[in-house]
C-alpha cells in the first residue's frame, strides 16, 4: 500500500510538472488572446482617439502608430496640441503649454518611453528577436484578479513587469522601471475595457502614475482604427528643431 501511495503521489507530481506553463507558453497565450500572431502582423497602422485627464484637467488625446517604429501622440486643449513623436530614429516634442511652440529634440532618457510606445505589436511579440529577456516570476493579484507576473528586461537594461490575467491572458497592469538621469523611475499603468477591432483586442481604459505621485493620468479611448493611411511626415522631425534640454544626448 505504501508503495502504491508513493507511486500515485509521484505520478501526480510528474503530471503537475508536465502541465506547468513556461513563460513562453503564457506569452503565446497572451498573443492569442489579443487576436493571434498572424492578425497582429497585419497591423500597418493604428490610430486611437479619446480623452486625456489629470484630476480636473481634461484634453483630447490622439495616438498614431505606423510600422515599423513610428509613433505620434497629441494632447489637445482649446486648439493647442502638445505633440511627442518618434520616426524610428529621432524623437521630438512641441510643448506650447510650456511656452515652447518650436519643436525640440528629445534627450536619450526622454526617448525611452516613446520608443517603447512605437512598438505597434507590443514588446512581448517576438521578444527574443528584439533582444529582450523574459522570466516568469510568479503570481500577483491586480485588484483582486490573479495574474501571471512576467519580467521583461529590455536591451538597454530597463525592465517591464507584465501582469496577465490567468483566465483571459490579457494585460491588466504593466510596471516600468527606467533609469532616467541617473535614478530609477517607476511607473504603473492599469489596462481595462478591452474591445475588439478588426479581430484584435485593444484596451480602451488606461490609468497611469509614477510611484509616489498622487496625480493619476487617465486615458479613455473612444475610437480605434487600424490600417488607415498615415503619411511618414506626421512622425518626421520638423525643420528648425532645438537641441534636447536636459538628460543624456
């Protein structure tokens, strides 16, 4: 009887090990949940429009992505727009709310976030080919929902922690750890209200804040359009740009 019990226990352990999911299994299921790798690869452009809000301040929001690595973000109020863009090589910004109407180049540190946003598929897709390292570091709840926690280390050493719902495999939260001007900067972003557009799921409610900051940035996406025509000139740095202010160059 003792031998039989030991055999059954060992068999159960072996089955548990065989059923254990690797980080690649979970990332594959995340990609499938979003629409599948083939569908994601059909994305040429994405345009998202909605609202941007910090406390009582509200503005229009626009983000446009174009393959392979172009992105443009606009926050608009009373006819004026703050623009941050990246054309795959150079990042720039126009900040009229800060009294700077001429475009200025982004510093190396300020480029980090916009470069990540320029990845139209997201960092988990083809992460090995992009030179990233992924690790499954366990489970962690997000607002009461059990999540797989994946640590993704980028080529520059910055880290992104993905919290994937254990049922849907969609992102519920992403934490970023970036080295900015000699110090680590931590930010967390919550994702929700996923909607399907042309077979691909997009989060339409985002809430983001830096660690220790009480000001939460909320973005509500009202419309998502895929594969709409977008000219390269939207992302290209305008002429007469100023050099980057602060940070590494």
